């Protein structure tokens, strides 16, 4: 079924999906659109490259018979993991919430690095097959 969707459409869906996932998660966990926009405004320099490298991975993966590996899934989870900190105090996990909040930028930076590694790998694989 996924091979019937044109590559351009898959790429646009990836962009909308990742941005929607980011803003949806922050809106839901943070308590509103204002919080989501404030977080994006504060960390746009990490969020935008994470989304764009993910979209580039989707684009490169549409040009071959293999699919995106676990790198993107791990980086997406790492990108949003610090937002779990908003719920953890309600569960009595204050230390975990403090840890995730304190290391928000390193976690997002690691997500970007993982996406870049995945992008380089996919680019290498796609250029080797041409």
C-alpha cells in the first residue's frame, strides 16, 4: 500500500506528520497552544532541523525498496521525551521529571545528531544504488 503513494506526497505527509506530532504533543501535554508555540519559539533552531532531517530521510527512503530504519524512531522519541516531564510529577516521579527538564537541550541535540546519522546513511545507500 505505501508504495502506491507518490514520493512527493509521502514527503509532504512526513513534514505535516512530524510538525503535527510535535505541536500536538506539546499542546496536549503542555496544556494549550500557547505553550506549544512558546516552546517552538524557544527551541526552533533544534526543532526545525530535526523535522527537516526526518523529512529528508523519508524522501530518500522513497527512492529505494528499503524503509527508514530505527534511527528516525529513536530520534523522534528522544526529541519528545523531555515533554513526558510534564506528566511525571502527577505520577510521583519528580526526579525523572527534573532530569528530563534539565537535559532538554542535550536530548534534542542527540535527536538531531541521530537524524543526521540516519540521513547520511540513507544518502550513502541511495547514491550507492544509482
